[in-house]
C-alpha cells in the first residue's frame, strides 16, 4: 500500500510517500514561504525525482489538525483536490499523532505540544515502550498548568515534541516535571509520520472520501471568537 502524505499544519511544509511502513521519498521545507506557494512544487519535484506516479498511490493522507488554521486549509484542500482527481480514498490524520511518530525510539512519556496562542498548547500525550506508542489522552487545546498537573506524578522520562516544545519544556521543568526537548531534526512534525499513521488507519478501514475530508481545528478561529464576543452568529445565516 502506497500512501501519499501532506503536512502543512505549522511553519514547515513537507510531503512524503510511504509503502508498507517504509519511506520511499520525502520533501521538507522550512523557509517561511507560504505553503500555498511551496507545497505543490515540492510534491511534484519529489515524485519526479523518485519516479513515482500520483496514480500509483493508494491513499491520500494529510495532517488534518490541530494546527495553523491557514496551513490546515491549504493541506486539506490540496489533499481533497488530489483525491478527487485520482478517485482515491483519504485519511485525515491527527497532527499530534503523526508528530508522536518521531518519538518511537524514546522509552517513556512523549508529550506533543504545538503553540496554540492564548496561553494554550495543542497537546496529546503518549507512552512509548519498546517502540510502541499508546495514546493517553485525546487531542486538545489545553493550558500548560493542566498538563503539568497530569504529569506531576508520572515517574517516566519525558520527551517533548512540536513547535511548542520550548514553551512546554520551560513550564514543566519550572513546575517540578522534569523533561527534555527532542533534538531539532526530530522535534517537528513531518509528512512521513502522517503517512505511517494513515497506513494504520487504512488497514483499520478508517478512510473517508474527498468530500468527507475536513480540517480539525479544536477551537474557534479568531474571527469566529470575535463574532461571538459581539453577540453575532458564527455565520451570516445564523447557522
């Protein structure tokens, strides 16, 4: 099973093709350029250099959230377009679960943290034992004090991943929860992780059509929050 994966949930953008758990090709860019400009050329170049045809891919996967609202929309829209044109099933993968794949060689507690602003992080916690990841909580937007309280009695070594790793690590260490950040090359989410999670989802029958694929934001956008604060409905129609 070949899985084509897209990742645009944060500042970096990446693409990958995996087959049966092995990465066949990947491309990564973290230059601050807009994902809408970089993603498709990155994908086309990767496929060309690897001599892989789009139609040979069985699943189109994307990091569906949480993450940057704009980044998620770009990635999900690209995945929907590819899946629609190729008539392929999709997998909308948890950004945090895909990120946790970078911690598979760690023995202990893996803490995924993305900066969600407003004094919160997007977070999920996993335990990793002998290369197997076990989820301990659902994806969430949560205050750091909640994470610290949950982990204060956890004796296992702790590794923090994500663009919120520095923020999270500083807070946890300062509140009696020893932890360390993953090295830079493993700290941030990548499309290969999305592909690996998507393969498991596909094997379990958890795919969707291009029409059904949607981003997972976890909380309202700034514009939606401002409308609610003004007593206005979320949409013009009030729906």
